[in-house]
């Protein structure tokens, strides 16, 4: 009888060892996926319950294996309770071992949205509305409500968000991106203001932001930004009208909540606070989102006596700068009229 019992125990031990060996082999084998990329989101209720609910959700998402097998692996590993909530992506080659490592470390799937230098607030909102897997919570809210919720009631949103590429996890709210961009602009504006030239005619950070937005829209040439900033600083210093086209088109379009219709003569004749051909000084708000280079060009322009500039029209975005109106007229004849 003892011999028979010993045989049974030996067989059980062999089967157990074989099972452990099979599991050890399986956890390192690539899992079959129903799609090239399997996406899924685990909320806290899933992760807090048990490895069983997590395993079941993985299979339902497209991991083609037995949920009981995944659950067994999670339990044997001792890490079932360490699985973190979040949004994840699985791609070909993932194994049960690497899958569990991803879930325990919280290696979530991230998406990005890029806010471009020179965009208006309306263009920013359009980009957020189209961003993949970004939860839309600001849609339908007025700009005034948005700024109030950002802690700046009464502040116009134009130009207040820093253009950059922002990362977010799937299912995040668009507030995450807006807050990050808002805080980033405050940070970059503070830093630029600390670096302002000692003879700057700008009286506040808000004025620096307004001028930076004009510099951003006035040139597509990074090398010219410090000189464009110089021209406008020089004009402000002597009380000369800025006479910058981007402010005029902004005043005729986005400032009124519509697109600029392309009618330049009508826009130039429209006397509004952004028409720098009609009024001296800076307009009341930024006209777009300036980047870091434009911020620096506004507060720390290249020293010069230039008061005018005209685009060369050579495809580089570069401009010709002049100190006097006579020089400027010659440049206009050369680069615009071809004389």
C-alpha cells in the first residue's frame, strides 16, 4: 500500500513539475493578438478586484489566450495586486511576462497633440477637438468660462498658451493639455521678462506677450525675429505706429469671432483696437501664440536703428531692414515692384 501511495505522490510531483515547466515556457512565448495593436483601459475597479477580471478584459480586448491561464500567471507571479489602472497598447511580440511587467509598471499608452506657433486660440481648440483619444470636456464652453476655470477670470485666452507638443494618456481630459500649455506660457513669459533689455519700452509682461505674438506672425525666418523685434521696439520707443499687417487681419477676423475674408482694403479701413494702421501703440491682446524665440525677440531684440522692413520674396521668409523711409521705399521698389 505504501508503495502504491509513493507511486501516486511521485506521479503528482512529476505532473506538477511538468505543469510548472510548461507555465515557465508559456510566459515567455509571444501571445496571439486579434489585431496588430490591442488597446484597452483598466480602471481602478478592475485592478482592485482580482487578476481574474483583468485577464478577462484582456481576452475581450483581443489577447487570444485562455483567461484562466492569464489569471493563473498573475496569481503565481505574486503581482496581481500590483497591476495599475490606465490605458495600454499591446503589439505583436508581447509575452505574458512582458505584459504583466507593463501592467505592473504602469507603462501606459501615450498620445501627443501639437500646438503650432502662430496659431490663434480658435485653432488651438480645433486641434484639441481632433486629438485622438482626448476626452472633450471644454467643447461648448465659452473662452470666458475656460479662463475662469483656469483661475484667470476676465483674461482673454488669445496667446496665453505655449505652442509645443504635449503628451497625454488615452482618455485624459482636454483640460490636461490646456492647463499644461497655459502653465508653460506663464513659465516662458516669466523667463523672457527677466531677460528684457534695460532700455525696453515694454511696460509689462502682458505687453511683451502682445509684441511677441506680432513678431511670431510677421516673419517665417527664425534669423529675422530679433530684427523684427528691434523694428517694433524702436517704433514703440518713438511713438510711431506699428503698422503691422497681422494685427489688421486679426482685428478684421478672429477678434470678431470669424475668419478674415481676405479683403485687405476693407480690413485696413476698419477702425478697431487691433488696427495698428489706425492707432498707435500695441493692440489690447496678443494675436496668436508666440514661441520661445518670438518671446525673446520681443524683450531682447537685436540692437539697431531700423524702423522698416519688407519681405524679400525669395522663398526664405527673410526681410530687408531699413533705417529710413527713403531706404525702405528703395527696398520696396526692388523686392515688391521689381524696379
